[in-house]
C-alpha cells in the first residue's frame, strides 16, 4: 500500500473490524486499477472472497482480488491496454495490473433469470444490487481502498466475527439460483469453523437434490478444495449430514463416519489425492475407478488415487510374514505408488481406524523402505543381469529369456543377496526353475 491518510471514515471502518482480521490491505496494483477506473468516472470496488479473507486476517494472493465496477465491459476494455475477455456476457473482463497479475473486473449486475447453474445476467446500476445477488453475507461485502470504506449491507463482517454462515436474503432463492452454493457454503463453514444459520441450513438441505444437476467437474473441484484444506472432516461431515455426499457419491456403503473423517484429516501434507483414496476406502469398500471417472478426475489423478486405495486401509498380514510375498506385492503396486498406500495406512493408524496392528503397519512400511534403500529389484529391468547377458552366453532370442529373468526375479525376492551378476549368470546356466505363466508375469512393465 502507498501512504495512507487516517481519515475518520477509515477509523470507523477499522474499529468495525476489531476482533476479526483487520482493515483489508489491498495490493498497490489493485488500488491503481481502481484509481484508473474512478478517474474515468466509474465507481469501482474490491469485492468477494479477497475482502472476506482480508477481514479474516488472511492476506491471500494478489490474483484473488476481484473488482466490481459500474463501467461496462466495453468501457473497461477501452480504459486498459491489456485485457482478456473472460466472460463478457457475464460482464467479466480480465485486466492485468501493473504487477502483471490478472484480475477479474466485473460490471455491477443482478440476475434476471437463472437455470440452476447458469444465469442470464443484466447489468445493475448500484453496488447494492450487485451485493444482493451474492451467495453468503461473508462474500457480499465490498471494500473501497481509496476511500477506505466497507459496504456491508447484509452484515457479513458481523457474521464473520460471530462465526456464522448466512445466505444473503432468502436462502431458498440463493440455492435455487446456483446449487454449487450448497457445496461452497459447506466448504466455507468447514474451513472457517462457522455455524450455519438455521434458515440457511434448511435451505441447503432442501436444495441438496439439485446438486445432481451440477457439472461433475464443478463438484470434483469443490471436493478437491475441501480435501486440500487443513481439516477436511468438518466440511465432509456437513456433506454427510446435509445429504450432499449421498447425491454425488452414492456408492459409499458406510458413508463418511468418524473413522473415515479422522483418517482423511490424518493424511500428512494435506495430500488431496491420498485423502480422496482414504475417503473411498474407509467410506465402504467401493471400486474407485468408476467413481473417479464419473467425477471427471484425470486419468493420471485417478491412477494415483486408485493405487493409494488399492491395498485397503492396512496391510495384509501375509505380507509381513513373507518377505517374498511383500516384494511381489511391492512390484505389483509400483514403486512410486507405494508412497500413497503407506500414507493412507499411516493416516488410518494415527486416526485409530486401522484394521491392522501398529506393529504390522509400521513393520511392513519399514521393511518395504529397507528393501527400497537396499536396492531390491522390483522388475526384471532392475536385476543385475539383462537379456543381452543371456544372449552373450549363446542363448537364442525367444520367450525363454524373459521367463528365466522372471524366475531370477522371484529367486531374488526370496533372497536379495542373489542379485549379483555372477550369481545370476550361474543360476541361469544351472537352470532356475521356470515359474511358468505365474506371478512373475508383467514384472517388466512395473517400474
Ligand atoms: N459468488 C456467488 N455465488 C457463486 C459463486 C460466487 O455469489 N456460486 C460470488 C461471491 O460473492 C463470491 C464471489 O462471487 O465471493 C467470487 O467468487 P469466487 O471467486 O468463485 O469465490 P470466492 O468467494 O472468492 O472464494 P473462494 O475462492 O474461496 O471460493
């Protein structure tokens, strides 16, 4: 911020924020965008999530600052050199600040007709009309960084201070206008620890079936935002209680009970993919693949989530008792994907939700890590010899070579000390027992 004159208005605004975050600190580049618009005669404000977060004392990123203005998109584009038409029909133009960050600049608007998720918007004359069409009071505040004035006609600052999530105006209308607001509201309540005001809650619960009409991508994005937060269980528990979870994840036979919620929270590093895996595994033994593809997770994401979920909430006791079986399982899972499995097991253990004993989980994880550290091969490509070594012995090319390498890998899993060039060549010459088309199949691909 540039130098600030302590106008009386500012002090009044500041005093209102005591107990919440403080006076919003708007990045200088955003202040300069507003100056430019206002000098051209267009009233302009910072609005939405960045104002809310600033009042909560959370600075956020520069790009989170959105502007609402009386200027039409055409007027905005005329005023600034570098703009991007982000959604002209909704009144939104992207404008680059002088720090190179893109900001959404949206003309004051009010809805004229809504169809669940899509709205046909009309431009409004006043900021108040614009704020009245927003979802929750905490998101319906505007801050003017030049006048240092807060416009808060719906009492958002008080709700924030008192820890209340409240829809703007009639909750039923707000949710009918856009069913995504249900999930947004549950996310805000969870993330900020807000109580949901009773009429707002009732409106949400009544509107829950409308979630089925949202695009799956939007639902997935909301879910991922919840799963990336510090304690997803709060929003997830609300998903469960409101009936929202049952709409978009009906497959979970056990639902999101205390064990699932605690495990999701206990995943170290807030890893959303492992948390998603935990949610599926502890929510009731479902096959992840069809769910993940329905929710439009990318193939790569779905692959990692399914891998983390593939070994359940804890290790099979056989793996602990039998090192060769453990290594075979590690090869099947794949080196990189083991991490997700271990993270999930350890989270379930910390959450008191593991079906296995502490010794079993920690013992298996330690043994697997030891194998990895000692370079125990998990594929024929990692053996101390390769097919060309057998060709050099005079073997003719053919399936026998692959089968032999597979058998050597099985032998090394029984006894990793065998993984030395001379030993393996000796074994190959002696003729390792051919395991046939059994478990050694496919080791080649698993790296
Ligand atoms: N908004 C709304 N209804 C929606 C989405 C957004 O009323 N379904 C309004 C709210 O005033 C919101 C603002 O548009 O604050 C900006 O929305 P967005 O950037 O999507 O979210 P934020 O509220 O900024 O918060 P977050 O980024 O944490 O979701």
